[in-house]
């Protein structure tokens, strides 16, 4: 009898993923491409990948249903390693640099999350928007309210996504309604960690907002929590804005530099993701690499707030693990295609235009490496979790015209330059289609 398990299918199309540690200007040989390729998915994982004829032959005559996307690109699900669910409603807010922007827009938006219904409704919208843009995994900041992390992780679990999130820890230098205490921030984070960490595809993230909004006592507690659970993530911000860097110098005069604050409290380690990292010396970047920490490159947010340009060539040369972050709501799109286009432009300003292979790496396998998940997500191989995105080059007239006669690599670069959510034909989470898609089922 034919296999009719709804969890099983074969996805056919131009299958593209990338190898490990793709260099910024790596060419076609850094990509694994099957022009007429297929993924055989069973029980939410990839059973086989390769040329379609081979995959069909090995699947046998009773193979599962075929989702036929020939003419489109089949790539791993995108991975967003820095974004803020509570800032969804303030995306595209005009005219402020980081610290003023926090007080004018971000903090008031986060205060509204005191209402659990606001947190719940926003989390549901946020997850749907991620999926609509092809993002299947994300590292997400909530608010100081514990129920904000509950709402995010509950929404992710309902959709089967691989997501990490945490409540913010802030006990100073923020509005009173958004303050926890050194003790309550740690206690609530520990309770959330016990409730969510390892539940299905979910992970908890210890989340001090950034050094200025946590006292030394709270940062000590966060470091202790990170020591207690080394499998949990640490997420925070680092060296985004020159005024912020100067402020950290005033608040922590004993520290050699901004990174040294986090080092002192035991927060720089594998599984720690630092957003932005614009205003850092090569020596500080080297220490970050030596500790095994990772950087979230959030180029559109950095430009939107006028924060500066990350020196990506230096960072890449030092071997700092890096993925992309949309950084909603300073970032201007949920689309990692659009975010990658901005990353390319910043690289070009530094004399290092990023290749299609590297842009795919940043949005997929690089993000997986930053999260320590290369054995689960980010590329296609038997046994990997079947998070898949279908990119349609014909979804807009200009992209269709540009890609009419191109190689898969050229098509991929064109979509990273011209693409957005219109070009996401389908998103699969653990082998399940979670957005309406245009295909031929056979």
C-alpha cells in the first residue's frame, strides 16, 4: 500500500544547501546543488537527499506523496538569531538613535506586555510572520514579564518550531514598570528554564537586556544560572552604539572594555549570542572567538538606528561565529532575504561583497552553528530535522526576469538581492507544510 503518513513526503526541486564554514567570497563549490533534486522526509527528519532519480529509486514504488517544486529553490529553513517579539508593533518608528529609541518606542511597547493577552496575541502574530518569511528557527527576546516568554515559547511549540527565548532581566536604568529585581530576575528565569528548556524543540535563553540595565548583582545571578545550565543560551546586546559603549564605561569603570563586563560575570561562552558588536576592537573580537561566543549580525537595524557598520571582514577573518538577526523592531523586515541584502551591501562597503554561498550560510548553517545546532538544522543531510523553505524566483516580475536564464547560484544571489516574503512559496517545519504553497502533488 502507498505510504499515506502525513508526516512523510518527497520535496522535488532545485535543492541547495551549503557546507560548513563557508568563506565570505566562496563560490559554487561551497554549495551542495541538485538541479533536479529531492528530499525524502519521514517522521519530521530527512531520510534521503540527492538527485531526484536516485531518491525516488531508493524510496521504492510505494513512496510518499511528492510536492513538486521544479523550477524553484529548495533550501534549509532560515534561522534568525536575534529578534524581539514585543517590538513587533513599533517596527518603522521614526527618527531616534538607540538610547532615545528605547525610551521613546521600545520601553512603552514592552510595558503593554504587562497584559498577558497582549503578550499572547503578539506572540501568535510574530510566529506566523516568521514562518511567512521562511524563518523556522529563532532566538527571541521577550519582555521583563515572565509570561512574555511563556507566550513566545507556547506559540513556537504549537507550530513545531525550533525556538529559544527568554524573559528580559532588567533591574535598573529602565522605567519602573519594567524593572524586576536582582533576585526576582534570576528566580523567574530559573523557573522558566525548568518549564521550557528541552520541551520538544524549545530551549531557554538567559536574557539580560544589556549591561546598563542590569546591576552587578543581577549579572552575577545570570552568570550563576548560566553555570547551572550550560545547555541554555545566553542572549544580550554588545557594543551597538557609541553612546551606549561610553555609558557602559561609566557604569563599569573597572572593566577593560564592554565585552570584559560579560566576561567577568561568566556570560561569554559557547551558546552565548551577542547582538550587533559594531564598536569593538579586533582584540575584543578575538577574545569573543576564543571563548566560543557568537555574534548576531543585524545590518538593517544597525543602519536604521544609525548605530554604525559592523566590520564584518575583520570579524570573519578572526573566525567569530556569526549568524543573521532581523532585530525586529529596529530592523525593518522579518525577511532574512532582505536582511541578507543589507549584509551584502555592508560587506561591499568594506571591500568584501558576500557571495551567494556565504549569504545562504549566514541565514542557515551559520545561524545553526551560532546556536550549537549544526547537527540538527541548517543544512540537508540524512537525519537532519526537515525544516525547509521553497524560494520562487517567479513570484515577482523583476526577479522572474532577472532569473530567466541563470545558474542556481546566480538565482540564489538574485533572490538574496531582490527577494522578500513574496518569494517564499512554502515553509515546512519538521516536514510539515505550515504555509499555503503552490505545488503539484503526485
